[in-house]
């Protein structure tokens, strides 16, 4: 089979305390349709997908590919806040960077940098809500080398700047009921 994640098994999804509140928040924000509700929903979906993606249990497609992908994803999840590049993973896991790149595009249907970016932005969304840190501090803590690249990617994934996102939190425009992010 060419699909590594087919079918996707999320046996422990019900045990993850973040999943149901995230889904409820998405529904609440959609129902209330506050200003920027569509952007807020995108942010919640990024966080939800990040949680679900970490829980995927790969079935055997080609066991060496599946094991390699698991190792790569685990490495990314544990190290995304550092300066992580294909060369870094290649060196650390002793896997060709070209093979890693091919696995991402063929099996996961996204690029390596895109995956790392989603991990970083997801974490940044959590920190913008929960931490009283500057945007620069948050950008650096999740692995960005500059606020410019952070702002650009944040805008791409959420359709708003980190400052707009953070200001929404303080102005009460975002409903965060029972949200254990």
C-alpha cells in the first residue's frame, strides 16, 4: 500500500483531554461568529490537528518506511523548537535527507519544513494565549530565528498576525471556555 496512514487509528483519542474541549471551542466560536471567527477556527484546527497527528499509529505499509517515518516525526516533535533542518535529522538518524524529503512528500503529502512550521505555529498559538511573553520571545522559544519569518508563517496559517491574535485574547473576542491548551 502506498498510504502509510491508511486507515488512521486513533485508539487513544478519547483519553486525550485536549481533543473534546478543542472541538467544543470550534463549534462555539462558529456558532457565535465573533469578529475573526474563521481565523480563530483555523487556529483551533491547527492545534487539534497537531494533537491528532501526534496520536496517529501507522499501520504497516512497508515496515521500514513506517518505522522511519515514526522516528522522523518523533524527532521533529521533540526538537522543533531548535534549529531543525533536513541535514540535522539526516545526521542524527543516519537517514538520507533526500529519502526523508521523499517520505514527507509521498507518504505525508507535505514538505518537511511545512510540518515543522505547523508544530511551531501550533505551539506559538498556545503560548500567545497562556504566556505573558513578548511576541519575539515566543517566536524564539518555538524555534524561529526572526520575528519576520515567524510573523509571515503565522499569518499564512492563521490569517492574522501574532499581535492581532494576542490582542484578541486580551480584548475578550476569543471564547476560551474550558480550554486546556
